[in-house]
């Protein structure tokens, strides 16, 4: 935490104090604080997601080892797939809630565990999510587009069959826009650019310049709704730095956006906090000095 880091920094600098100007000392202090600041990983999947087998406790131990104060679990909840008749195992929410609350208690004096959920967006699923979120006990909701009706998940080749890059990415981005203006309460728009993670095109990247109009529409709607834009550390097999890539993130900042969350999108503990430091450095270089976490829907700014 900031106070703890300040003390730590002063302690480390005490012996250097003699002969060092106050400005220089403050600069060094800033640097030390920056190095020990925290960017919170709130996009993590566990065995409660159909595509992960990971034990939630392993992430907690890893986060404590990294001296972090927050960790957010965001298992998949794909009611869009249920409606589209795509086989998807839904999480056992009661068991999950029980497991997370036990872990939350067990580690209460070491770390704050957040109970999030990643819902797979589709227009048809909106009423279901509205009810689920209203009656649920979630700290936050990540709203993510993973696929389209009759096309399936854009991680698979089937999604792109017979479509040009322009068509496939535009279809995806139009769905993302619908997700931003969705009729249910969510906190974060997840991984814009997911479509490009495993797409068959060359170049594969979702460039802002190629889809400027629809991306601007999305980013402006995010700002207007006052929700957070996620920087996701997973990029699949394309060469983007993050999802979304830096050109889109820079455009969001230019439009006045400053509310970010970070998530590694880990499905195994090995990739926990993937690109965490790079995301932090990217944001700092754009004068953004923290990301958000949520407790019972309440937005909390955590400084680096
Ligand atoms: Zn996702
Ligand atoms: Zn995810």
C-alpha cells in the first residue's frame, strides 16, 4: 500500500540523505514508489470456468507472493452460448460463491479477494444478465463479446469462414458496440480486439486506423457510460502488445478516457499477472497512474 511503500522508500533512502538535494531525493522516492506500486489483476479464470482447471487458491498465494493487495476472479458465464445452443458448461455459482467467500475469509488479513464474473455478451442474453446481476452478489462484471449467433466463438476458424477481415472484424465490433450500450449493469468492457487473437488474416491485427469509425463510436460510448476499458494481457497468436492494442488505447485516452482495469485473462496460474508491468508502464507513460477495482460494484482507484 502507498503508506507502506513510502516508509519502505524512506528507509532505503535514509543512508543516502547526506549530500543529496531535496529534489533529487524526491525524484528517487518517486521512482522507488513507482516500482513498488500495484496494478491489480482482476481478470482471472479458475476451475469454475469451463475452460480452466486452476485452483483459485494458487492465484491467491501467487498474488500474496507478489505483495499485491487485490485479486479479482472473473469466471466465464456464457449464457449467450446457452441461447445459441453451443455446448458450454455454466459455472456452479453457489459453490463458487461459497468457495470464494471461504478463501476471502482465510486470507482476509493478507489480500482482498474480489468476486467478479465475465459474462459473454449477446443481445438475447441481456434480460438474463439483468436478473442475474441484480440478484447476485458480485463485486464487478466484465462484459465481453466472444462470438456471434450462428458463427460461434471468434477463437475458432468457423467464425471467419467466407468472411473478409473487414467483414469479420466489423461484425465483431458492431457486437462490441451493442455490448457497451447493453441493458444491464456491468463495470468493465473486456478485451476489445478478442476477434484478432486467433484470426486467419495477414496482417492479423485489429488496427484502429482500419476501423476508426466504429472504434470511435465504441470508445465514446464507454466514456459516456462511465464504465472501464480493460487492458487485457492475452493476445493469442497475433503481435499486438495488449488487447486492445496501444493504438486503440491511445485513441481512448485522446478522446478523454481514463478509466482502466487490467486483467491477465489467465486460465492457469503460470500466466497470472501476464504483462502486468508492461501495462502499468504503458499507462504511466500516458499520465495514468492507477487502475480500478470494484467492491460490490463500487469503483475504487488503486494507485500504482
Ligand atoms: Zn473473455
Ligand atoms: Zn476471460
